[in-house]
């Protein structure tokens, strides 16, 4: 048995992601968790619009595509129809915390028993690098060409801290995939979230810090450094809430 | 211990190279794969300890450790 | 047949439960609140789920997710709420997902009024969302018809893989009439359809439901296939013609106004005017053949709506401008009375 091999649930297919984009790692660790829990046959993924939308090619479980910002509502509909299925949404920061904030907060407040995995790379990737609700102050993007001026474009949103205030949330945790140690922690967090869901304990949200070399305008390795030096201080890693109110 | 690269899957992002503690992964510029990328290459397999940090950090699951 | 006196909105909710609707996602908006309230009280008794969403946008996307699993589901709203749902409806059409949507029209535009209106006819029949969106739309005009159409709507949605819209106005939703639900048929257990996303259980290939089709060949193919399916719905369009054979003027209306023109016709007939009425029950696809047949002897046609005139354009197109078509409408939440329609009829007769 090879010491490291492709998880079964990760479909053997070339991905469309840019070189060095860490979406690929997040897809893999989800697939590894699905293999370890042996739930590929009873899992339904919800993939809204964003770079992650093509996850339905790459993950070997059944999936439903959602419109931008509505993954938490679509996942609610799926889980309410099939409470016996493991349901997760895979969203970007724009999807979760810009257009989809309403759906996300209310799914959490209702304690909807699904898992939202949302990737915070501080930018809109698919549409070519616009500011995201999580873009850093001073960060240059297509729509903040002079750097994000918080007086004009506001402050980045700390999501899992916000979700921690909602009683229906069974787990809110921020992780990162910028190095192997953190990739393992991220995988453990996703597994914990899925197990919480399988025990029916309520809403779980894992925010995954990630990079976007192409739209940050950096090499993959420099973008990993940039994440470490700029995002982690503003978005501290760790669990912000565990244990839903019953 | 065997570092094995899926030549066609690699996008030459070099993230594995920075993850490798032995610093034995470097870009090779002789051949490009079907997608037009130069790829990473292991320059000293005897030094490879099979720690799989490279594989863990590969966004394209292009590295297998046997 | 046992009859119970029931409010329109509640009768629709009861009919949905009996039709095997398992999930309802909605958001409060007058004048259709009773639909959700009734379902919140009764749907769970049949193992169904009622959920009040954070917005109409949330609600339609929950319907989308639920429908994707092959589970019968429904939502309802009124004018502004239907506007919010149109993106989600377009996604459901693009993904060929069945559901039932009740649109209870109120006066608009904007906040408008909670009084009845028919000013969302074009929204329902022509503009339910971006892209080539054509879904069946039914327009009942009695509580009994609402019950019968709701039952049929769920079957139609599943058969043609499409949302089906039931178009009411606030008056129809709020009025009470005796209604019968037929015998308490034993609810048959429905299998999940073979296209549904259910979890492959390692027995089949993994499956995705989406409206995303980047390659033109793919998108065109699904559009043409969907249009062909909708041709099948044309065979189900229904309407009701009364006294049209010898009619000089055929008066055309749907929903609430269809009831008013009956009275106007009776008044006119009593005074020797040869008047007929035509009522589309299916307003999309529009009953072209039926209205042509009904109006073949007519010298003039009068369309009556609670709006500035929307269905009138469908009537003209269906009749291919072969006969002059006049319009009479009331707006703002007023329901036109039979007397004023009769006055219009007299006015048109003078010009005959």
C-alpha cells in the first residue's frame, strides 16, 4: 500500500484550478475524510458559483449546483428532504460572506444539520480578482486598485467569530492549508464537523484560509508566505465555538 | 522509498519543493507535459525519507509516495 | 361528496398535503400568509416539513435543493416575493427540477397594496426568470378549482420536470367557498425518480444536478429538449367558453374577473345583447386553439383584467389580429363590477 495515494473519493481527473491554488488540497482532504468515514455513497455536496463550482467533477459523491450565495439554502433543502444523508456545502468567501450572508447566518441560527466548508482566499477568483468581503485592508484587487480603503470599502469580516454567537452552531472553526501541518489540522477539523453532523448535533462551519496566486499576483510559494504573514494575524486559527445549545 | 510524480498532472507550482525538508525537489526545464507545464523533479531519490510532505502540499494530488 | 367551507389559501395548502407535498419553504407576505400558516400546523402530520426561510430567495433555493433529491415540494408568495424568487425559478428550470409555486397577486408595482390584482400576469407567463423560461401556469377562479389544480400541478411538475405556477389574486386566496377533496385516497409511497440526487450508495455513477452548461452544444440541446417537453403541456391547456356560438362580442378574462364577466354577460343577454365569455384556465401555454374557436363568429373581443392590460396581448396574438380586441381594466386593487363592464359592452356595440 503506497504511503500516500489519491483518495478514492477524489475523481482521477485533471482539475481546472490555477497552478498552486490550494482549492485542490481542500478537495483532497474532503475526499480523504469521506473515504475514512466511508460515506461517499450517502453524501450529497452542494457547490455554488465560484472557483470551487467544478467540485462536482472532482468529488465522487452526488452533488447539486447552487446559485451564487444560496448554497446554505440549497443545502438546507437537501438536508430537510434527506436527513439521512451527509450534506456539505463548499463555498467561497464571496458566496458565504457577501451575497450569501443571509442564508449562512440563518442556516446556522436554525442549527441546520449540515456542514459548510468555506474557503477564504480574500478575493473573488473566478471573476478575475475583485475585492471579497474578506479582502485585507490595503489589499490591491481589481476593484480596489489603490488598495482596500476601509473608509470606503469597509472592513474584512471575521466569519467564524460571528457564527460563534449563534446557538444552533455545533462547531465553528478556522483552519488553513498553507503548510502540511495545517493541512492535517484542517482535515481533522472537517472530519470532526462531518462526525458532528452524523450525530445530528447541528450546524458546523469550517473556514479554510487559502491562497489565490493568480489574482494576488504572486507565485504560489510567495502567496503562501503572504497568507501566513497577513491573513493569519487578522484571521486567527482555532475553534470559536463547539457544542450547539440543545 | 519512492517519490513518484504523475508527469501529466503536475502544474509546476513548486509548492512541493518548498515543503520538502530535504530540498531535493526542483523544477526541470527539459520537458513540458501535455498541458504545457514544466514539472517538478526529484534530484536525489536516495535522500527521500518518504515523509510525504510534498504529496500533502500538492494541490493536484500529482505525487504518490510508495 | 363531503364539502367543507374553506379559505382559498388554506384549501390550496390542504390540497398540497394530500398531493404528497413533503416540504414547504416560504416566507410571510400578505395576502398569502395562510398557506404557510396552515402548512406549519398540518404538514408534519403526514411526515412533511414546513420551514419559514430567511427570505423568499432563501425559500426558493431550499425548494431547489429539496426538488433535486426528487422530493415533492412547494413554495408560495405574492408579487414582490415572486420577483425575489425569479432567479431561483430560472435555476430550477435550467436544472429541470419540478415543484409547485403559488403566486397570489397583489397590487403593484413596488410595495403597492395588499388588494387583489392581475398585474403579474406577464411576470408569471413571460418573465419568471432570466433565460428561455417557460413553465405551465394555471389560473383557477374558484376554491374548488384551486384544489383540483393544485393536485394536478404536482403530477404535471413531476411528469414534465418543471416548476408549475398556480396564479391567483389576493381575493381568490382570501375568499371562502365550500370545497371537496374527494375521498381520502391512501397516499401512495413515491419512489425517488431515477434522475434525482439521492447519494449513489455505491450502486451507480455519481450524479450532479446543475443548470450550468458552459458549452453551447450542451445548453442548446437541453433548451430544445425542454421546449419539446413543453409541447406536451400544450395538450393539457384548458379553458371554458360560454355562449360564444352566436356571440357578437366575446368577453375574455381569467381568475376573479372571469366570475365578474359571467354576471356582465347575463345582464347583457337579458337585454338582448349577444355576448359570450371565454376563460383561460391554463394561461401558459396560452389556449390559442380554444380561443380561436370560441371567437370565430365574434365581431369584437373584449379583454377584462385587473391591470393596465397584459393578457390582452396574448389574446390579440392568439387571434392573429383577425378580430378587433378591446381592453377594459381596473387597477390599484379595484375589482371591476359587472355594471361597468356592461357599459363598455354597450359602448362597443354602438360602434358595431
